[in-house]
C-alpha cells in the first residue's frame, strides 16, 4: 500500500510517500480501506514536535510514523476475533491513539470504529471526529452555553471553530469569532455576530465580557482572559502555547476561583460514539460541514503546510483513491 511516512520531527519536507506492506488484522482488529481523512491541528503539531506536549510518547522521535487520525472508509478485512463489522461495511473513526490515516489502509481495533452516518459522504464523516468532539463538548456539554449568553471562540475559522460557531448560534448565544484577517468573512458566513482580527484587536483588552471563552488557539495568557469573563464565566483551553497550557492547568483554577470564574483545560472525550447529537444536526442540515480544500494522498505535505500556516477555512480533506 501507499502511505505518507516520517521518522523525525520537522517541517512537511520530512514526509515521504512510501510503499509498505498492507497490514493484516489480528485478534479484534479491522482493516479499513481509507477513502478520506481530515487534517487536524494535532497532525501539524505532531509532525513538528511543537509544542512540546505533542511529543508525549516520543520525546526524541515520533512514536507513530504515519499521521492522520480522522478517517472514513470501507472494511476490507477483519481479524479472527472481530465480531462487530463485516467486509464491505462503511465506517468512520477517530484513531488518534493509533494514527495511520495517511495511507491506503489502516488496521485498528474494532472498538474504535462506528458505522457511517446515513446520508453522509466519506469526506463529511472524516471531517467530524476531533473537530466535532471539541465543538460539542466545548460549547454544549462542558461549556453549557444557554440562550442569550455571550460566547467568544478564539480560532473560530478553523475546523473545530466551524462547528463551534454554528452550535453556539443554534443554542441561542451571541457569538464573537476571533481569527486572522483572511477568515473574517468566513466566520460571518457561519453565523458569528461579531468578528475580531486577532492581529489588530486584542480581545482581552477591548472591555467586552463573555460567559464562555473557548480558546482553540491559545497564544494569549489565559489569566489575561480572566478579565474578559463575566461573573460565573468559563474559559476553556483547547490548544496553543505551552505557557498558556501551563497557566490553564496550574494557575487558572486557583486565581479565578475567588471571582466565581472557571479557567480549565477542555479534556475532550475521544471517540465518534460521543458525536450523536452533532451528527443528527448535520444530517438535518442545521449544521454544515465546510470543506475548504481537498488533496490527494501524495499531496499530504502541501495539505499540512496549508493547515499549519493558518489558512484553512473549515476542514481540509485528503482523499485516498
């Protein structure tokens, strides 16, 4: 099979299109013929080994040599102990713990897989797992957004932000989206009531306050964001710098408590089995998956560079022929 492989951290140039033996499913494993895989910020970070927390499991060299975690495809074969799926069934999954999506086939435990949602394409299903989980849990489950609340989403023009903006609007929130200049109109098209260019306006200093700040790209201090929270407001760190991560993890819970505010990491429960509410909204057309660009498997380095440079509006998809 063809696969995109890397053996050391670095820029997209360290990736190589390589011929490998197609894996054979053992035990309860399932071999999936990959049709589509979506890119996530986690792919970009794990490729480069930056921030440092992306090196967990491989401090000096990558633990997994094939990136790609959000997949959709068709069952090609099953192991002798696999009972949940049969060859030919369409499936999708978040395989972040195993990686291997940037390949023609990937072998994973059957427990990671779910059947494709009715009416969805491979591309739409592959777009959902990580981005959808972050949005659903950050806005609804743990963010607890309610009618009339003010919500700020930093990084609202990317994959997770795309779902988060739409979900917050459905819940009746007034939504402010923050991203770069090239994504302002895109955020408006998703339904954002207000948009901020992070290079021109520091949202922690503009005097506005929010019930929830969902920080998908935390490069400003979470402690500075505390002043932009209303009494009882919540700040949730999803990704960003190591300094912001440590502030949210160590200092945030103590410094915000006295003011009745919460500064926390968003600990996302992985697995597509948690996505049922969001899948239903997508199936009924209440939430739309926007696919910015599509790339072939051989173009994964270009796709990751595009994502890493902050250009992607919504999701970037690799289609595997």
